[in-house]
């Protein structure tokens, strides 16, 4: 840590001994010091002792050079620089405020005088940090002008994708519910005129609405000097109300958000891991879905580092019910008012503790009042903000309540069925699907990239699989609406991670074939039929015909072709595939994950033959045509032989990046049949349903010479099964080692063991030595965590997190010098980060090309470990190179780090392709 601090300080210009600068730049103190040196006769000696470059004045550097220097300073260095002088402050501030994160925090214990079982004694969502930033941006417009990238996210870990995400609605009403916070948000957005990228990740529903409607306000974008948002990233949040193109006049608008939006100018849209519902929540099983809350009952959730934590939660049903109870109480009091004239209704509803809505928001109001009281002790809020703090709790509760239904399509019949008081509080008046489609249509002229990643559609399995019911038909209709849209500048189309129930698309929607799902669909009012008069069943094909310049494509592998070729559209399909062959540089395909892992081959009975034929048509008819592909990603439950054949079919492509992800290791099973070779090292439940490698073949061919295809004579013919075939890595090397720069093989089941790997590991990995252009390799490695018969995952994880925490290491007691023994010795010698880096270097270094290890910086190896009872994935980044004596050495390492670690999280956000 000390070395990192010193390195950062070296990057800060040392102004203490610089020559005098004009006072208008804020260096008065330095001028005084230099004047004193002159009086003492030592000024010339000081200059003579310096290098000639030291006489160059910082403020006289060319602006381009100065900007290049500032670009390379990290945030702590920029902060130090901004405090050096006024001139440095003015130069550093644009870079310090170029990217702003609006993040809440876990509050401190504020209700220490009482204790209620199963309720937290702190605010799980203290908005103080984001309120402070909003206040600065709202009151300092000159500073707000520097913001270019704005990110709003919750401090909590996102829901686990397999077990928690399908049960989340992200509609928590008590989060960021204070009207003062929303008003500050609107004022801040008005001042941020240069924002081009907006990211919302696990956003609070009320702030999501305010940010989206304020940034895309039709009146705002018309103002001179305002930059339109060009990139929009929405993840783990609700957007039905925020993206609604035109707010319904029949409902209330308590926060006075903009009513009309425009998305013109938007170039890139990424919707990720969020509800994408075509019908109201009343028609889907979402009543028991969880929402994040403040001071409600708690529930254990996964913490992203292999464990769990207690989080304040409620349910969709509980929050919706509060509005219904409020309305019922109003009706009861109205009856009493008629029977006994007076002010019963008014008096009753003015008493906060008798108002059902006020009760629901009680804890949130207490927290907000305390947080704003603490803030106002140090800052002076604008008058209009202070006035909002005078509202009663009942009034604030009514303003914050979001309605009695989610994803509601508010037609006339629905509007009449909702009592007017509740209608005034209803926020969502269109489904999330309709809101997204209207947004895409409005931005169609400028969009270049559309990314739908792990979107949660209808989750009622019987309705989805049965192919009937309104929810299913509306889901099909959404795809029909999408394929009717046209995007003149589209370069990237991604429908990614259709790998679990709820994310898979309707079975008979096919990208390059007839789509029977659309046969009964008819254009709705105002919607034109598919271009060139073709049948609605060819809507996806017509869409691809209309977008011949697509360079990045992600689509489910089983939804390109049907199981039986159609001769009537063969020519049209060939034209589309020829266009893709010329233009496509990035391809990503996936299938639904299998429960226990991927088989070597698919030779099942008739039940699954249709699935198999569809995938194999994709392999034999589409993939071999590609010629310019540089990146391929294969994920999901397709058999390993089909993954291999995809890579063989790409023999003519200059592949630079290969990614393949599954439950099982894509490189092969090092554990033996049902894990027979790792008994006692890997738990039994992790070893079930594992197929054995043909060890004799692997040993014979794994280290053999490569067999690259002859580009002049080779014709691809798919070969399925693994009889007599070399290992996966040998095949990849034979076909693509000459061009590949990055490899990624993720899958924990059967992965190589870091400690005492079985002998078969060597022939499975030995072909790595042929990748002479390799720069990065990411590989899953199994890390045994048992000691004396018991798992020690939690202790290992704590050890890793403590080693990178200054607070933890500073408090470590120095024990007497005694020889370590038992678990303490095991922990330090096997699981310490430096020990792991050394072991990874020794394990994988011997397989890597000598040529790439001798390169400056070596090869970046990322080893992924699955550690923890609740799905923790930790990555260790190691630079493997050559030492002065010719041995493999670790040039540097970082980690192990979980995905949510701050630097890793930032890297993933900033380095996403096609966004």
C-alpha cells in the first residue's frame, strides 16, 4: 500500500522548487520563497544545479501536452493537484468532475434506544453521499458543466443472477423517496449540460424516474449548448415510468417531472438484468417478488463475495397493499363524514400514525429527517428545497407512493377500474416492454448499438412453455414490434444471455428462417406490415435484410434456423449471410444452461433432436461463411463437440479473441468420471454427472504437433463426438494459434486443480505453447479449500479482503516469533495472494509460449476461483514473464478480487465493447 501511495505521488508535478509563476495563477507563496532565495544570493545556484527542463514553467506547457499529463493522473493525484494552487485547481477540476457517481451508503446505528427483532438498527440506504453531490451540482453550475458521465447505483451488491434476480422487481418505494432529493436531482440535471453517458445500475426507482425524465426532457434538449445523452445503460432497475415517452394526463405527477421525452441523438442502449414484462404484474407471479426497503424485515441475500448478508426488504404485494388500505380508509372516513358532518375525514388523514401510507414510509421519513438535519447543520439548502421539508409525513408518503400495479397498460377500461385517488398516485402507465419499444422507435434514426442482456421476460413457466395465454402472446408481440423497426445506422445487435428460464425467447422466433410464432400476429393500429409485403412470419429475416451493415451480432444459437430447411426463402437467407460474412467481426451465441453441465456430445433420443438439428444447422450453414470475424463468444449448455465445431468452422477468420463459458471446463475434465480422481479434494455434490476423458487419446494427441487446415484445399465438414479427436485446446491451436491474442475458458466443473493437479492436466493444456501472439488468458481453476476435513472458504475470503484493506492490516497485532502451525501456516503458504500468484505462475507458465513470456510485460493470466458457499468468483491477475536466468517468474499480480471490487467494477464499465 505504501509503495502504491509513493507511486501516485510521483505522478503529481512537484511544484515546490519550480521557478516563480505569475501571481494570477495562484502561486503567491512560491513567489515569496523564490524572492527570499534571490535576497540570499542562492537563486542562481539553485537553477544551475537543476536540469534545464526544470526551468520550464508548468503553466507555459502547450495545452495539448498539459491535457495529456492530466489524463494519466488517477483520482487521488488529481485531488492533490487541485489543492496545490488556484491555477492547478482550475486545471484539475474538469477531470475530477468528468465522471460522477451517485451512490448511497449503509447508514450508522440511528435508533440505538430501541430494538425490534428481525429489523435492522440502521438505514440500509442512506442517501447522504449522493445528496451532497446533487447539492454541489445543483448550486454550482460552472462545476456541473464538466460532468460528462453520470452513474447512479446502489451500494448493495446486485442480486445473484440465478437465484435472486428472477425474484426482484426493483420497485422499492421507500428508497430515495424524499421530495427534497428529487428536487435537487432535477436542479442538478439542469446544470449538467455536457453529459453524454448515463448509467443506472441497481438504481432507486424514484431517482431512476427523475434522472431519465430530466435528461431526456423534450424541452431540455432544445436548449442551446445542451449535449444530448448518446449512451444509456440501464441495469437492475425499473424504467417503465422513466422511459414513458409521454406521461399519461390521467395520473398524477407529484414530483413535477417532465411529461414529454425525446430520445433523438441516442446512439447506444444497453438494457441488462432487469424486468422486461409485456403485461401487468397482476397477470404474472410477481406479488411475492422482493424489493429493497428501509428498516423493514430483513432477508439474507448473496453478498457477491461468497457469503450472505442481511438486507432490509419488503415484497411487491406489501407495498401495493398499502395504497389499497389507504384508499379503503378514505372511503370509510367519507361514509362517517356523511353520517356525522364535521371534519372527521380531514382530521383523521392529517394524523400521520393513522395513515396507512405514512406507516409504510415511517422509517424512511425518520431517516430522511435525520440525514437532512445533519446536512443543514453544515450547508444551506436552496429555499425551494427547504420548503419541501415542511411537508407532513402523510403528504410526503402520498407523493412517494408509486401506485397499485406494476407494468400496467393503462387503457380506458383499466383506468376506470382504478379509483381516482389511487389513479392520481399511479406511476407506471405502460409496460416495460412498451416503454422500451417506444424509446427504440423514437431513437431509431441515430441508434448504432442495441444490447438486450439477460432481460427477464414472462416468468410464469406454464404459460410460456404452453404457447398460450395473454402474457405469452404479448411477449411474442414485443418481438414482432421490434422487428418492424428500422435503424439506418445500426452496427451492433445483441440479444445476450438467453440461458435460463425467463430469459429465453419464444421457440419459433427465428432470425434467418420462417418464424411460425408470428403467423397469427397482425399489425396493430398504425403499424405497417413488414417491408416488401412479405409474410409476418419472415419479419426477423426482413429486419436482417434491412440492416446489412451489422458488425456485431449476439443471438441464441437455437434461434437462427428451424430444424428443417425452407427452400422458398433460401436465396434471401443466402444474401443476408453473405452480408454478414463480409461485415461481421464480433459474434456471440448462447443456449440455455444444462442443470449439471455440458455433455461431450448430444446423442439423445427424439425429444431433443429438434434442438440439436437447429444448432447443427447454424454450425454447418452459417458459421463457415464468415471471413472477417475477430471475436467469438460461446456460452451456455451446448455440447462440447459443437463448441469445437464452431471454432473449426471459423478456420478462415482472423480470430483474435475466443471466449467459451459453461458449467464444465471447456478445455476438458481433469477430475475423471464423476470426479473419481479428486475424491477427498472436491465435494461429492460438485462431482456428479461428469463424463470421463479418453485418457489414452488425450495423452497421445494432447502434446502432438498441430494440424492446421490448408487454406487452399480445406473444406469444413462437421465432425461430432470425440472418438479419436485431440483435446479442445489442441484443436483451437491448430486452427487459430497464428492470430489469437486473447483466450477465455470459464467453467468450474472439471477445471484444472491449482494444488496437486491430476496428470491429465498436462496434455489438456500443453497446446498453449503454440499461441505466440497471446496477450491475455482467462481460465477457471479449482482451488481446494478443505483443511482437516472441513471447508475453510469464509476464512480464505476474509484473509483476501483483509490483505487489501488498510484498516485491517493497520490493526493487525504483531505476535511473538513462534513457528506457525496448523491452519495459520496453511493459510499463509497456500492461500496468501503472493503464494497463489507464485503457484499460478508455476502451474501455467510452463505451458505458455516462450516467445510471449519474453515479451515486455509478459502474458496477463487471469485465474478465476469459485470460493464460498454462495457462488463467490474471485479473479487473480498475474503477469507471467521470464527472469534474468531464463526461468518463469511472476512480474506482478493483483487480487484475488471479486467482481464488485471497485477497480474491477470500474474496468468492466469502461471497457465494454459496443457501448
